[in-house]
């Protein structure tokens, strides 16, 4: 009985005093990408509610595996959080070896937004719409390439889905983050890119590239002029990314609950819902259990794509 009390008391003390110092939010991509933008968007709301600053730390590399491993091994006290995107549900199928388990090593806190990717092309690309794009790519196997935020990202796998759907040879070029991948596209290093809306919006306005389609099931109210991939006669071509926070497994449940409560409350405010909607992101306000099931479903869904595309990273 004494042993049990000794084990419980430290966790209880942490929960009662939480938070009493700054909280670190680790982002698995370079600044300027969707995860970075979304992390910095939610951070002030957490700070306002908990009274402690959120320090965003970018740790790009290996489709956010570098960041994931860092957080998985961090102290289980709620002071190191992982700002994750959909790659967490992909990498377990993609990589032959991971130094963490996406389910066992993390405690889901809250998923607060989901959104589709949009198909972007360099201004010089010889197609003005999605149907012309498909025709050009199919007629020129091996000629075109696309950038992504990293191997295993939804951007990468969406490109692989296109490759499978068109039965055409398209080259993937991986960058360390969405920001660098968009710079590559704007600079003409690659021909096209599937990108989340928050990251693409700033550069879209400059005319550095053009958006010609969206990967949602229906047209987006934010960009109603963009046809879906389904409209281009690619059945079931729907992909989405998501944004959420996780803590190391073993973090006190009261800390997880406190963080989830703060995030859910923020997402329900008109201010944050408007901000998310303006970026083409659907707000999500659910408990940790919802995020846990969501992650399991993501792992199962993307494993089928990885298998079909025969992708494997050593």
C-alpha cells in the first residue's frame, strides 16, 4: 500500500501545481508549414487560459519522426507537448523501424482541426485546370515532379495516390517541411505540390503558384472556385491532414484533461473558429478518447495507401 502511495503522490503533486513554468510545444516541421502555423495559432489560447507561455520549438526531419521521438522520451509531466499532423498515423506503416510507437508512447490531448490539401502548380505548368493537368501528366510520364513536406506526409501520400490513380510515372521530391517545399515550387525546382491551405495561403496571394483543385469530398466554402479531384473523374480521391497535441504516455490524466479542456474551450470560441475557417480548417472540439480512436483509424487508413504504393523507408 505504501509503495502505491509513493507512486501516486508525485503524479498528484504535478497535476495540482500544473502548470508552474513555460510549456514547450515541439513542431516536427520547419517554420512556415501548416503544423507550425497551427501550433502558433493555438498557443496563445493555451497561454491565456493557463497563465504560462508556450515556447514553440521546431525540430524538422524525417516526416516529424525527429520531433516525435524527442517528445516520446521527454518527462511525463505535461511540459513537453507534440504538435502533430497526419504523418504520425502514416509513419508506422512507412518506416521499417521507428524509435517510438505512435500509440503506446503518446497520450492524445486534443485534435483541434482537420483540412484538405490543395493541388498547386508552378505558373509555368502547361495546364489551367485539373482536367488539363491530368491530361498533361498522363501524356508525359517521368517528366514531372512534385514536392512535399517530407516522406510520409499526407502531401507525399496524396501525390502517390495521384500516381496510382493516373498510372503514371511522377517523381517525389521531399523537403524538410511545408515551407521549404513551397519555396521549391515557387522557385521552379518542382512542378506541383499538394499542400494544406494554411501554409499555401500567404504565397498564393503573391502569384508564385496557382491552385487548381482540392482534395476534399466537396468544394470548400473558402475556395469555392476549386473543383474537387472527384470532379476530375478520380473516384474517392479524398485526403485530409489534421492538427493536434499529444503528450508523452504516462503524463497524469488530470494534466491531459486540463489541457484538453482549455483547447476544446478555445475551439468553441467564435474567434478561433473564425480563424480556422478562414484557413480552410474544420474545427474539432472533442475529448482525448476521440483523438485516440481517430489516430487508430488514421493508422489503418494510411497503411492501405502505403501498401498499395509500395513505399518503404529504411
